[in-house]
C-alpha cells in the first residue's frame, strides 16, 4: 500500500520534536487529554469516569493527535477491527525524532506478534504459545518462589525496603531471562532498557531510541551465538523452530523481534502489577487481613488487582478512514487501546471503581482482547501469585513509609516505580 500525502504529513508530524513539548495542564479531558498529565498518572480512575460519561471516544491533538476510547464495548470492537486498525505502531507516544524510518515489514517484525497484523501475526504468535501455555509455565514456579525469598532475605532484617525497586521490579526480568536462556545477571540492564523504552524514555525520545538500539544489539549477539552453538533454551528453540504453516518464514530477524517483545512485554507489565497489588494491600489493611485469613482467595484477588490497576494501554494506527459510532477516524490516525479504562466501565462491572477483593464476576480485559490478547498471561498470573503469596507469608504486616514519597509511572504501562515501605523487622522464614 502506498502512503497518501495526508499519511506522509502525519509521519512527519509524528517525528517532529515540537510535539514532545509539554502542553500545560489539562483543562478539558474530553477534547485535550494528555496521558502524561500528573493527575492522570497519579489516579486515572475518576478521569476515565468523566471521559466515559461526557465523550466515550475522546480526541486530543497533543502528542501528534490520538483517539481515546474508554468504554468496554468500544475497546473490544476496536481490538477486532483488523486490518482497519493496524498494530504496526503500538506505542502510545510518537516515534523519537531521530528514529529510523522503517518499512511496513520492519515495523511489523520489530516486536512480533504484538506489532504484526495477519498473516505475520498468526505464525509468530504460534511460535510462542507452547512455551507460555498454562501447564508449561508451572515449571517456572519453583525458580520464581526461590527468587522471591532471596529478594526478601536481602531487606527483611532492616524493616524497610522499596517495594517497587527492591522487590516487584526484580522478579519479572530475572524470570524472563531465565526462561529465554540469558544470564539473569542481565536483569538490571533489562530494567534500565525497558524503563527507557516504555517508562522514562517516553519523555526522552533520544535516549529511548538509544536504549532500544542497545537492547536490539544485545539480543542480536545472543541470537548469533546460538546460531553457532545451539543451547537448551527458548531462544534456541525459537531460532530452529519448524512450523507447519506455508506463511511462516522464521529468520534471525523475526526471532530478535520476538525476544525483544518478551523482554519488553514481560517485564514492565508484570512488575507494575505486582507493585500495584502490594500498594493496594499496604493501603487497605482489611483486604490484606482477608488474604492472610483466606489464602485460597489469592487467585481471585489477583484478578481484581489486574482489573482495578490494569497497567497496559496500547495503540493502533488507522489504515483507512473509519466511521464508528459517529466518530470519523482518518487514515493515519492513532487510536489508544485504553484497556485499563474499559476495566472500569459500569456497563460491565458492578461498582467498577470499588476494589472488591472477592469479586465474583470479573471478565476484565487487562490482558487485551481479540487476536493480540496477552500470550504471557499464564506466566504473568503465576509471577503475581507467587510474588504476593511469598510476600504475605514473610511480611504479613506492612505499610507505605510516611517519610519518603512514592512515584507512579504512567503512559503505556502504569505502576509504582518508587514505593518505600516499612514493616516489623526480622520476621523469619
Ligand atoms: C500483568 C502482566 C501483563 C499484562 C497486564 C499484559 C498485558 C498485555 C496486553 C494488554 C496485551 C495486548 C496488546 C495489544 O492488544 O496490542 C498483551 C500482549 C502480549 N503480551 Fe502481555 N501482559 C502481561 C505480561 C506478559 C508477560 C509476562 C509476557 C511474556 C513474557 C507477555 C507477553 C505478551 C505477548 C507476547 C503479547 C502479544 C500477543 C499478540 O500480539 O498476539 N505479557 N499483554
């Protein structure tokens, strides 16, 4: 497909450094929202309620322009608009001004299957499904549990820790490195890169691009090593996989993109969810006591944590003009996939803005909807359950420190990034 002039203009606009400039505080959330706004990052729940009521598919010119649906049914419908809404640009922020121009194919394999449309999407997703099936992920439980204990051993005697930095953030990078077959000692480096790609880097396009380049360089070297010397690990498995699919064309480039996705998608998301869960339990002693009294409630409580604090907002780009519910989406427009807002829609959840720890009906879409629904959800649930279970076993009573402030990250992935906590020191295993 050749790009029309209007599309070309949009691409130029998207790489224009000026669109990164802060646009000042938001005064009207229905016409001028900014997902970087402090109030939105701190607590978007009341803002979504206002947007849903006044203008359920809002538009803002900020950050190069985007649409923002906040109703469950609209999110589900839009996630199904394929190929009209393409996944080849899933970042909610515009590309860095110095980002290289990529062809459609390069965009799609950059982090397939999440950045791919069919047919590329189908076979790249199938490459991943066996490793992340419900039964397959149980083999990582022991490693995760051991890791959680080791992390807690480091700070339990002191009676304080940063629940985000010292605990939540440490778990997913080590687990995913272990699964892929990369030295878990790289975990801190992964966190730094992912933070730049999805977190702080959203406000710093130059460094975001640099981090992305470094990460791809590292993964490419790991792939090259396994081409020479195959190992017993997921990376080797992906590289030498054979699929019975005439469309499949597994090249090192495809495997680099998939590995990039596993690191990016598997880290920030799950650490945010573990962190939000701990934040909730620190602030809500009744819910914490309920879990201490009824540990079997944990899987249901985890679903409510996923719903209430759903971390991930994605994006799509319109491949054609779309008329939907009176809204005119133009070819080249960005549409935010605001799954977190959909998880608070009163048409689908009773008392959606209440956290109900034993919520019985909870068909949330924190993991997305449709063909791109999270392929790592079984692993994410396993990590969340293990992390919160072990924490509660070791540190049943804890609170947020009143001495130091905490910090949330927002934008593409929302969760606590700095979360000082205190608790009675020295509880033992
Ligand atoms: C609580 C943690 C997690 C949340 C909330 C989450 C959320 C999501 C969401 C919303 C999507 C859909 C993206 C879209 O529609 O564009 C997605 C896709 C995906 N996630 Fe997760 N994710 C989590 C953890 C993980 C983990 C641990 C992994 C694996 C290491 C993972 C791997 C993937 C993959 C491969 C896709 C792409 C699937 C496809 O395009 O077919 N995620 N995730």
